[in-house]
């Protein structure tokens, strides 16, 4: 029996490169997260706005109640990343110096922010 060539389901059923597929991620724990998407678009997210846009349930609830997510950032206190891990092929999990670590930043959502021109002032 001849060997079969398998094709990734992602490549078979979707466009060859989805806009939110990533090529690489660079995490500068003091400054930014830079993402190179597979279609060649590069985006650099500064840490303050990225932390303020945390997509977790707690931060979303604060925004819903018109409460600040991380008011110390607006007051000029620095924020850094203490750890970063890929969340499978889905997104990026960041641990922050303020102890927060529950938000997963989905590649698709990050790309939406880029396409909308909201990299510098992210609005979740």
C-alpha cells in the first residue's frame, strides 16, 4: 500500500493563510509584544494598552460596570510581563507584574485591533 499524504485540515478547508495566523511573536517584557502575521503584517503592542485591553471575564466585567481595569497604568506606574506562553494555536497568555494572569489574547482579536488601526489605543 502506498503512503498517503495528509493535508492539515486548516490548509484544506480555509484560505491558505488566514489573516490572524502568525509567523512569530516577540515578547519584550519591559516594553511591547510584536507579532508577525503570516500574511506579512507586523504589529507592535505597547504593554500599557495591552494590559488595559485584557480579555478575561474579570476585566470585561470591570469595563461593563464602567470601572477602570488597571488605573495605576493611567497614573504612570509601569507594567511589565513576568511570563508569556502560547495558548495552543489560539492565542497568547500573558502574566503581568500586577499579578494578573487570566486573559488569553486571541490571535484573531489582536489582528482585528491591527486592521481597525487600534494598536496604540486598544479598545476591547
